């Protein structure tokens, strides 16, 4: 009975290299280069020199060839580097003095110790290439959002598996009060990817403002295609985010596209952020209109902006002062961060007592936009936080989408108008 033909070592090597290339993402060419280096190292261990040795490996068969280079001379002084013309004729019948010929050596003669050293060189090269491949793969994901699986807590930090490597979510980059359980799937923002001898070290965040930005880029097709741009974002992680969007197509409503039908898009992001409130506003090149939008959901009477000083004075109806400032000054603080303006908020009564309207009346830099009856009619809608639920709102003859109120900031603040006045500057908190 005939037995199966035994595979040649080179055939096995080809299969192994192809398998490593497929599973570990290490190119076959780099592995062949490692084998060449290992054979050179094996030769050096046995013959204590490699200056006149060349190693070549056939890419298709992985068959190694080791050549010793010798110079044809009349009289041999160095047996390892020189050869007589008569002896050279055995390898090249046209050899002449001064020529260099290649003599193929048998790699099997290197011995067991040399072969062991060669194996270590190959393994080391595989580890280096695997580490380099992992680093390159995750370096491309730096400043992007990735999905990972929670592994375990390491002190106050969390280890998150990203597939081929673990990332570290430090306590500083975690949302206050947010907890995880093993096997939880969570989206994180890749802050930094470092190359270390032990492999890539990846630092991720759940508090970075760009986490929200990237989530919108994933969820909103118009942002991916470039129709809508995210111009600015301000975030207090775990509590509230303000995001300013701009449409490059006048037929596409930027806010409505980000909110989605019945709030489907924004609610997906809110759920991922564990209920964090999101205000989506329209970006405007006019600083005054941008600041007015940024203070949403509060209504604004006038905005007096100084582009040179990056300061703005905002006048709001008396009953809207607490809403404009927000709980613990959050609404004004986020608006300041979003617009990069230092915002001073005053009530209408204060503005009239201080003569602000009269001061700017001649320049026509302000406009009284609402009557008291109009305030009263819209106050119920205006006094709410943005929770991500969407409802159509009429704005003139155009239909836009804005997030519907979830609670009353004015009531949440627990502050009277006088208390609001005490904190009416709305300056960003340190």
C-alpha cells in the first residue's frame, strides 16, 4: 500500500507564511526578509563572518539559497574570500582573475544550534511586525470613535477590548456617575495611540467633545456627504452639549437633518450618551445671530457683540433671565464656549434702568424682537431643556425641526430673578 507523499519543508513553509499573513496581517515579504536575516545570523554563528555571504529566498517556493562570494586570484591568501582560477572553473568556466563568483552553500550544515538561533530571529521578527501592524491599524483610528467591549476595572480605570488590543479608559476620561459591567459594549473616542515595546497603548475617552461630533458624523448621512458641517461644539460631559451646524445646501435644514424624523437620529446619540441633553442650533456667520442661537432655548431681545474684544451684551425678557443663564450658569457657559465670546446677560428691566437701549439706539445695533404678549404665548415652549425629542416648529413660512422641551430650566435653577441677576454675567466658569 502506498503511503502519502511527504510534503517538502519548503511547501510547509509557504503554507505557514500564508497563514501568518492572513491571521496576523504581516506581509509575506517582511517574513521572507526575516528568514534571510536569520540565515545570515546562523552563518555568522558558525563561520564568524557574513561580509562575503548573500542569502536569497525564492518567493514562490520559499526555497533558501546561501551563496559565498569569492574573488578569483592567482594565489589564495584567505580561503573564505578567495579562490584560484582552476578551482573557480568548477563553478564558472569563464572565470578570470579579479572576477567574483558565487558558490552555493548547504544550509543544512549550519547545525542544530545555528538553526535554533535562526528560529528565534524569525519569531522576534514576527512579534515586531505584528506589533507594528497593530500600531498602524489603530493609529489610523486616532481621533475617531470605535466600539469596544468592557473587560474589567483596573483600579478606577476601565480596560476596554477593541478587537485585537485593549484600550485604557482612565477615570479622568469617564463621565461622572457612569459605570460599566463586563461584556458591556460601549463607544469611545480614541485620544492617542502610543507605540511601545509591548505593543500599542491606546487611550480613549467618553468625555471629549469630539465624541459627540463623531457620533453625529456616523448617524447623519448628510454630514458624511459634506452637505452639513459641524462648525462648533461645546460639551459638559454627562449633562449637556451644544452643537452648531451649517448646511451647504439651502434646501437642506441642518438642524432638522441632525434631529431626524421624530428625533430618531439625535435620540440614538442621546441613548449612547446615557441621556445627555443635546442642543442643536444653526451656525450663523453673524456673531450676534450665532450668540442668540447659542442661548437657545431662551428667547433674546437684542445682542450687542464686539468682535474685536470677543465680548457680547445680551438682553433677554425678565422672565427668561433664569432660563438664559441656566442651572448653575450652564446654558450661558456652554454658549460662551460655543461662540468663543464672553457673554454678559441682562434682563430687559436692567437694560432699561442702565440706559443700554438708549445708548445704542442711534447706531441701530439692536432690535426689540418681541412684545410681552408674544413672550407669554411662547414661554411654555421656550422654558424647556433639549432632551433629543423632536417636534416640528413653525418659523415664519418654513418648517423646521427643533428639539422639544423635557423640563423647565427656570424651575430647575430654583433661583428667583434676583438670584439670576447675581449670576447674570454668564461668563464661562473655570
